[in-house]
C-alpha cells in the first residue's frame, strides 16, 4: 500500500512538472492584424474564415480614425502557429456551437447563438438568388438577397438567426450566409 501512495505522488509530481514545462514552452500571445479584405461579418460581428467555412471572431480597436481588426495568436518562428489547449467546459455545461468544429478542437472560435437549427430536407445544390429551401422541421424559407453560390451536399445543417429586422441563413460548410424570408 505504501508503494502505491509513493508511485501516485511521483506520477502527480511528474505530471505537474510536464504541464508547467508545456505552459512555459508556449510562445507569448500576440496580436495578429487582419486585412479588412479578409473580414467577414456574421450578425454584425467581424470574423475571419479559417478555412472550410469555420469563422473565428476578431477583435477591433481604433487607430488614427481607422478600425483595426486583429486576433490573438501564439506564433513560433520555427514551427508556425501554436495552439493552446482550450478550457474544458464545467460539469453540465454544453459545448459551444462552432460551425461544426468540436469546441475542444478550436479554442478561439466564439460560441454562436442560432435562433433556429435544422437541416435542409434532401439534396442541397447551393443558391441562385431566389432559391426556396425546404427544411426537415417542415419550414420553408425563400432567399431574398440575390447571391449565387453552387455546391452539392446531402441534408446539410442550417442555422437561421435574426439580424437587424431580417433573417440570415448559414449552411454548414458554406462560406457566406444569405438573407432569407420564411414562407411557411
């Protein structure tokens, strides 16, 4: 029994040293400025697309009358961008919604509060300016903004949210959101 207690203490000591060494090995966080041409807006907030349609919330500051967009990163010149482990949710706390990427895999994507979450019923081939979308929950939505983008997916997840008096629809895996109006 004594040997088990000693082994446990040694293990915990080694674990604490390893965690401390890993934390100390991380480069410092720094502001990375983002070009305004790379900024996308979702529900009036600035984001940058990290690839595969996954947005990351940007910070802003005013400098000489200009809005500067930036994000916090850890960058090591030898290895590139360094990710730090995200905080674990507390017991009973739901993981935040992060456009299909698990919350524990992308620490800097802010949770987004969708008004309606559903799926498109059947095949999805993008939008053409006045596309009608039939959802699995029985709702029918009409595109109203004239945007056009083509793709092919089977029953993709859809998020609808209010934005300044109208609804925006975000299809998981698509870069842009579109303006829509409910038909039924």
